[in-house]
């Protein structure tokens, strides 16, 4: 089923599958960003949350773009995302 981004709906930010050297949570499934259709990882916990709260999935890249378009939103910055990524990489 094709999903379309709805600005009024709550979103969940997911890590793109294309990110290398990232820690993938066991049992993660591939889903699609509802904005750019990039493949993203959805962890089992995220998947559960998505079903419970009817969240839409957006990739990091789209969140970074959205932040520039709408300064009222305050998702993680690109720097913060890199920081998270480094932290995850260090756990290996
Ligand atoms: Zn995207």
C-alpha cells in the first residue's frame, strides 16, 4: 500500500537502510519513507509503536529537509543524527 505524507499526522523518524556501519536492531524490518520512498529500518519496538499510535514513517533525510522548510518543527538536526550514528557505531 502506498502511503502519502500527511503533515497533520504524527511521524516516526527511521534510519535509512543506506546508512553504513550502523547497528541494526535484531528483528528490524524494512519499511518505506512516506515522503521519498527510501527504504528505512523499522525496529520491532518502532513497529509496535507505529501500529498502536498510527504513526507515519519518515527517513532522516526528509526530517532534515522538513526542518529547513518549517522552523517551528524541532526534529533532530543532522549533527544530532550523526552523533546518534557515531554512538551506535561505537557499540559494535
Ligand atoms: Zn524520506
